[in-house]
């Protein structure tokens, strides 16, 4: 029997024993440092007062479920996408410029504000330069950058317009050079569709987190492609992952109706945001500027605001008439935008 | 050969777990203290937490003045 690649004394069985042993070791090591719960430490923090957040704008104009949105750094423009089209909206004027991109599940503004990336069921992620000229033929300028072998679920530019990170139903994430379309790095480790990714805040270095249908959240080194940390505590698909503003932690939203909070330096889950009355999946999360509040959108049409430190729900935002697909904080922290299957976007402040 | 694939996968898993098991960790008490400290430091400048006056919040409508 040909046994290429086996080290001396190594068998499939011995490797299995070793990996089981390492998994146990990981549990033990993590357990040693679990000396207190986050909400216990947070007992000395002041309780939050009632929030005065309500809908300030409703943006209509999409004729179909809005699946994704992103803010421009100018804090006033948004890009949003539905099953039918992608458009950029100036929320103050509520008029949109339609972009030639359909079946979009993910969209993102370039840091310069001069282009938009969108991707989805075409298995690609394309970049469209924006123009002030309404008659400009944007379809001609649309450029394919990323090519996956299944749908693109998430995309984000890195720190410049030059590189883009994507997550895909093909189980991988990838880093692309926008100009040439070249694949710079691919990230393998998830064993099912990757549904979301988020880049670490720039001060904390070159890492990003991804979450998927294998119930795992993985943290990656962008340069080496290495999976540096992995968290598996959700009981169902992870729909969204988002870094805490300091970069030392991240939150996740899952079909198991909970959101969870993981500290990267302690290497473990440190909070679960759940209630018996919340039985529908959470699809999206974002933090407020200080990281004290976590806004989460659910399939029961609501947005819940959680006290990140104490673990209790502070507020429920009602208004959408169908599932909330995305919530995102504006760049200056003054508002939250939500996208929904009710064909609208709402701005809350 | 599928046996070699299984072995390759198994070895990859062992290597991955070695990396994960070997990282340096801090106690939750320290991590929690740092998270709290970050929140406290930035609380005052968090508009959704403290609320900003209508005149300063671009998203809140200023009430129009009606001249009788």
C-alpha cells in the first residue's frame, strides 16, 4: 500500500488522537483564564438610561428586498442593494442613482467615496466608479475583480481603494488587487458557506474575522493567509460578524437567535445576548461608537440595542415591516442605518 | 488516493490546533477591565449613547418656525 506523506510512526488514527488531545488542551487552557464573567466585572458600571433613538428617515425606492447597505465616509451617502438593483442614495434628498448590478448580496463603498463594490449570485464582486454625470454609461465602466465558485456574501475594501476582501458561499475568503483582478491571498478553513466578514480597525493590524454556516467565527492574518483563532459556540449559522471598536473583540449574529461577544486576547466567548422571548434569527450587528451598545437586526423585523458590558437589552427599535437584513453605524456614530426585506432603509438617531 | 487526502486533512487539522492551542491568552478579568475602560473613555463622544442636541444632529429635523 502506498503511504506517501506519512511521517515515521504516523497513522490516521494517531493523528486523530493528537487532534482530539489538542482540542481538549485548548478547552483547558481557555478555561484556566475564565476567572470571572464580563457582566460581573461590569456591575460597577452605571446602568444605561433609556435611549432616545427613533426613525428619522425612511428611504423608499428599492422595488424589492434590500439585502445590504454601506455608508460613504462623507457620512451622508449610502449605497444599498436589493435583488433587483444597486443604488447610491443621498439620504437628504432621497433620490438614487441606479448602478448596473443585480442579484447583489454584498455592497461596499470605497474609502475614497469614488467607487462602489458589489457582488452576489453572479459569483463575482465588481467595482463601479461613481460619476456625477447622470448620463454616464456606468455599465461600461463596471469591472469584475473577484471570482469565486459560489455566491459572494460579503465584500469590503481594505484601507484603500486598491484592495478588496471577499467572503463566499464556496467556503473561502479572498484578498484581491482591484486594478489587476489578481488573487493576492486566499483563506481556507471554513467547512461551509462563509456569510460575513469584517476587517479589524486599522490601528490593530492586518487581521479580519469571518463567520459562516459551519457555526464558526475565524480570525485570519491577511498577509500569511493563516487562521489564527477560531471560535465555535453558536448553535447555528453565523450571519454576521463585527469588530468591537478597539479591535480587541468582536460580536456575531446567528440563526440560533443569539448574538455573542468574543474577546480576542482572552481567546473566548465573554457574553451571550439572548432572551427567551427572542426566537427568531439575528442577521446583522453593529456597535455604537464607544462600543457600549450593540445594535442587532432580527428576522422578527425588530432591532434590539444591547448593553455590551452588562448583557441586558436596553431598547427595541420597531418600524420595519419585514426582516432586517443589515444594520450599520454611520462613520461619525450619529446614526444607524437599517436595510430590510420590506424594501426600505431606515435611518435611526 | 482518498487515504492520502484524509491523512493530509488530519495533519492540517493537527497543525492548525497546535497553533491555536499555543497562543498567549490573558485572563477574562483583565480583558473585561480593558473593554470597560474603552467604553468609559469614549462614552461621552458616543452620540447614540448620550444623545446630541437637535441643533447639532444632522439627522434630526429642526422644527420650522411659523410666523403668525
